[in-house]
C-alpha cells in the first residue's frame, strides 16, 4: 500500500494495484477499478514514484 494525502488533509493508504487512472486537472484525481475516485494532494509524478518504489519493495522480498 502507498500513503497519500486526500485534499482535506486526511492520510490514506491506497492499493496501487487497483489504480486505473491518475490525472491532474489541476487537482490530482485517482480513478480505481472499483469505480471510486479520490482527489489527493500529491502530484501525478509523486504517485508514479511511490508506486515504483512499492513495486520494487514487493518484488525484492
């Protein structure tokens, strides 16, 4: 799971395997395969880096 900050400041853990789309409009919106969407403070690039780090950690173990 990766930790992100919702627009209201609440920290949440997100399963990146369920992410379908990340877009900046200008807020960063994440759409999930479940149909749910959330708006987060992190940029698209920050999310990309977090997901890459998460996947490296998973496959290293």
